[in-house]
C-alpha cells in the first residue's frame, strides 16, 4: 500500500477491535468521526431500518467491481480475516459513505466488516432468482444515465426514459426512470435529481443556470447506441472522440511536463464540450508557455481544435456536435480562432 493510500485508510479506520452488529458499527463510526445520526435518530430502530433498506436497494445497483468488493468484504467478515489484499480505496469509499461497510484497525491489522444485519440481506438478495437479470438491467441503465450526463451536462428525467425506450423493447415509464435515477444518485453517481432534472453534482448553481438558459429553446440530440457506449466513461484519458488523440499527440510535442500536459489536455476536452470562450483556451496555453508567437503552431492548433470540437457533443447545443447542430438548425457555428496574443507592458 502506497503512502497516500495508507493515509486514506488510516483516516477512515476505526481504532478498535472489529465489531459485527450494525448498531455497534454505527456507534463506533460516529464516535470515530465525532458525528451524530441525523435528526437525533442515533440508535433508533428507524435509523437502522433505513440503512438496511438502502443496502437492499444498492445491491441490485452494484456493478461488477462493486460486487467483487462486497464479496471480499463478506469473506473477510465471515472468516474474521485481516484485509491484506485488494485494498483499493474507491469501492471502499462508496460503501463506507453509505454506512454499509466499516473498517477497523486493530493490532496493526485492518478488518473489513459487513455488519450481521446487512450480511443477512446480502445472502437473501444473492439467493433471489431474479437478481442477475435485474442487476444487469440496472447496470445498463446506470451506463445510460452516466452517458447522458456526459452528453448534456444536465437533462430531464423524462428524456432519460425517452432515450432508453428508443433503444429497448422493454419500455420504462417516467416514474420508473425517476425512481431508478434517484436510487442510483443516492448510492453512487456523479449527479443528483431535482424537480424532474438530472444535474451534474460537479457544477455550481451559476454554471447550471447558465447551461439551462443556453438550452431552454433547443431540442435534445438523440444519441445512437454507439455514442452512448463512447460517452459512458469520459475520463479524458481514453481519446475516444475523433480528433482527440491527434490533439493530445500535438500538445505532447510542446509540453514536456506530464502533469501540465494532462491539465491542458483535460482543459481542451472540457472546453470543447462546454464551448468555452476562446480566451479561456489562450489563457490555458499561455499558462504552459505554448509557443503562441509561432504562426505554424497557432494554425495547426486551430485546425486540430476545430476538428475535435466539430466531433464533440456539446452541452450548450443539447448534445449535438457543432456540425450536427448546423445541419439540424441551419445556424452556423463560427470556426474556432485563438484571440490575438496579449501585449506585454513595457
């Protein structure tokens, strides 16, 4: 375990011998974090029932990595084994933040615990003959929810149902879509639901309001299955969009610092999907001392940027690429050009 990972787990771990009842685990966690259950619910039957019901729902939502982590937690709990392998923080954080999994540090060993009451629910759900089918459908729905968030930045719940129904014989209602999206958001997602919308949790209120104003008179772009697959995980490091790899390679020829290069590459991708002001791009390039005085560099960058942007599904265009938007509406999106370089004061 590297130093950074050790710090994360060290902070998360309860300094105590492992406990195995939900009530004991919750009390130990609250004492460790110096927090209290909401609304004075600490120790109440309703509080523990709420955790159990959320866990039952979450089991049907888990993807393969999350299911594998739960299997590890079950094995560690049943056999009361120290957790020495596969100590990856991301899946642990998901279950820990939901009050499902608890980590104890005792005699210099980590113990991963799924409380007894949740273990009972886990065994019941795993024995459900319909579990595999329901879970597979939910995982696919989660992929659609993530892809649409990456395509639009924000979208209406009824549009999620429309896109799903476009590509599946088994239809869902708007009410079913709302329930699923709410459950997924409560368990593990980069969005929240509010008044009929799915909203990106990483955008502040001003950004959301600005995007809402930009799209309010536009129809949605209906994505193909291929586009949905491409946009499920936009990690900004897989160069799935046409023109993205070429831009990355071009920038790598001028930026030697790998960390700075990654920052600029991410910035370029984000600027395309959000159609940022060209001044934002110039500032980004100036910050890494790109040769903006070189006409050859500028011309090549503008050509690559326009190619990338024309192939990127843009939030303020409600998911259309600029080229698709021009064909659909007849409105012209002006080609990208870098603003003139700022003059330095003498």
